[in-house]
C-alpha cells in the first residue's frame, strides 16, 4: 500500500518531532518534510507536493490561515488540515474558508489525528469531535432562546410583515380592518413569544429567518 505523504508545519520543534515520530510509526504514513513557518511551508510544498499538510494556525510572521490560502494556490493537490490550540468553531470555519479540508485541536487524540488524515486524503472534510460538540451545544442553546416563526399565528405573521414594511400601528389597523388596540395586543404577544425586546430586534430576527 502506498503511504500518505505528509508535511508538518509548526513553529515548535518538539511538536514537529513528536508528530513525526507518531506518524512514521504507522505504516500508512510517511512524513516527507517539516517547516517552522508559513512562507517556508509554501515553498517546500511546491517542491515536494505532499498529499497532506498539517498546518498550525498560530505562527508568525505568516499565520496558518494565510499560509493555507497560499499553499492551496501554489500546491493545489496538497490537502490541508488545520491544527490549533483553539476549539472555537470560528477558527475551524475560517480555516475551511481558506481552503483547508480538516481541522483538529491539540487536545485531539493521536487516533483522531490519524483518522482526519485518512478521511481528508480520501477527499472528505473532517472536523474533530471537540469542535463538533461545541457547535452542537451552541445550536441547542440557540434553539432554546430563539424560537422560530412557527410559534406565531397567521394574523401575527401578517402583522410582522407590515411592521417590517415600516407601517405604524394605526396604519396596520386600517390595513387589516382591526382596532389599534388589537394591533397593540398582537405586537405585545409577538415580542413575548419570540423573546424579543423591541421592534428593531423583531425586524432583525425576521431578516435572519428569511421572512
């Protein structure tokens, strides 16, 4: 079986040596190069064309985001996996936007790192469990505090649309042939159901919902 060729990019020599030892101990992998900074990594990748690049994010003067963007331009056949101490989903998203195919944190196990390498080499995207668990928790919290438009009645949705168009309560009352007092009651109930403080927040929320 042909080994997967790997370039290691990290500004800490001990980390590069540790990764190299771990990966070369597995018959599936072959570490073919190491680099301590983003610029050298791009030049080295152009020369040796590794299948996988393990790219640390926190480097100077060129960070992993910029190095990934450059590497994808100059060695497009090389697939990048971002590696960072940060578990915030925003870092993973940005790395993928720069052209990376995977993202793992330095809390990930060696088995997860190896799984990421194999998956990405097969053309799949891979995000480590630590980041995926944070994303799942954020989605859960978002669902709890921000109910969707399905909680509103048909009449309330009609009123929301008119509010979004900039109509006053008096104009809405005329438009729907109901009293101003009824409009005000509906407006109060809409904000309460959606857990919003005011009309501006309501307009922003409906824009997010695509109403």
